C-alpha cells in the first residue's frame, strides 16, 4: 500500500492516492470535515453517540465508494451527502429522540420523579466547543448560525420533523446547500425539496423561541452570563430556594433526562428544589459549555470513597437575565466527551 509523505499535497492528488488504496491520504482528505460532519449527524439524530456511529458509517461508505467520486462536487459536499443518507438509514432503525417536555405533561412539585426510562429516547447534549464547532454561518446561503443550530431547542424541534424534511432543512438552512444539491443528495426533485423546506420551516418556527441563545448570550456578555451561572450554582449549593426562585422566569421548566418527569413554573420548580437541595449541597461543580449554551457539570460526593463522582450536566437556557429552562442531563457517561475529569478529589 502506498503512503503519502509530502506535507503540502494538493487535494486532488490526495484523492488520487486514496483511490489507489492510500489510507493516510484518505484520512487527510476527510479529517478537516470531521467536526462539521459530527455536528451534522447530531442535528439529524439528536444523539452524540448515534452521531459518532453515523460518522464512522459515513467514512466507511466514503472509503468504499471512492472510485465512484468523480470530483464534480467538493469532497465536503460529497461527504455530507453520504452522511445524510447514513443518518436517514439510522432514523429508520430507532425511536425519535425527545426532551422530557415533549414526552408528557408536567409534574406537580410534590410528585416524585419515578424511575428513569432505560430506552434511548432522549436528546443528548453536544460538547460544541471541544469538538471545534465554529462561530458564524457554514455558508452564505445558510439561515442559521452553526452554534445556533445545535442549541437544545433547535435540535429538539428538528426531531419532530419527518426524516427527509429534517434533512432538507439542515442541508438548505444550516449548511447552505442549493435546492439542486439537496435534490441530488436525496434522489428527488427540486420541487419536492422546496415543498419539504416550506413545511419544515413552518413546523420548526412554531417550536423555536423568539430569540436564539446565541443572540441572548451576545446581549448579556460573558461577564453577566458568568454571574448568572455563579448565582445558580451558589443557590443550589446553599439550598437557598428563594435565591433560585429569583433567577427563574415565571414559566421556567426543569427536567432531568433520563427521567420523564419535568416541572413547569417558578413556584413549582422552587417546591421541587426544596426536596433536591440536600443532594446539590453535597456536590461540587465545574463550568462547561453544551449546545452553544451555558452549562454546569455536577459531581456528587461518594461517602465511601470521599471522592466526587460525575452526576449531571445542567444546560441552562436563558431568557434575558433569567433562566427559562434547566435541562439536567443525569448521564455520568457523557462527562469524558466534554473533556471533564472522571472525578474530583475531596
């Protein structure tokens, strides 16, 4: 097997070498696109684990299909086409991903959360900063910013679309593909693409808040955002329900996937917080970023070891200077993906 050795090799030469069986040349062609492919598959599937599997399937299909890539489009466009179809195949084999607020009605504050659902039905958080998602738009024709298009509300809204509408919206509005390119990707007509886009836009717009988190965070600025997060952590740490209540929007929501139960309203959440305060008082935190939003990683004290073990990542959705949504992902297994330590010392 040939191996490329020159550092600055033109892309077309790398492709020729890859077609000849050079795996290193193939890696150098696809590596610059890896982060964007992962974000694309996450938007399609709502799960980082599923997205990682879809990217691996994409690269396998691309390697096997290199001989058929004639170079009429860029390698990035070609890879997005393969990834989109890999995701469509994955969607056929698994249930829709949702957040608890889309799963059932809200609970009363005195209700216990019950047992967590073991099925893989929940939208998962996305470590956008660690995986290199850039600011701004992917293309001039895109309607949504790259970080805006991984916000929890946006990704959750996408999961309610039929699979092909979802693909059309992402390819057109997030990646800036032309209608013709999308039609070629999905083996359909431009008219069908335009019709699907119109329906998808309407459905997503009905579910999205008036302002994106990116717009809200820019308006608040880093310092004020950091202050809100610190006040939130301090309120839970001291069990100060009044301080927490003051941070919440009137119609705020609180959920804890994989539990299906969720709570709506400032007073209802404050009532639930009275029950949960003791747990948080025995925790330590680290700042995090998820889905382009402010987040906090919680570590809970294990009495037998005296160490703090991963417990949950709280993702905050802000409405002005108030917290509109708290989504606490109680999934210790996701901590490594965020580059977070496996434990904290006492």
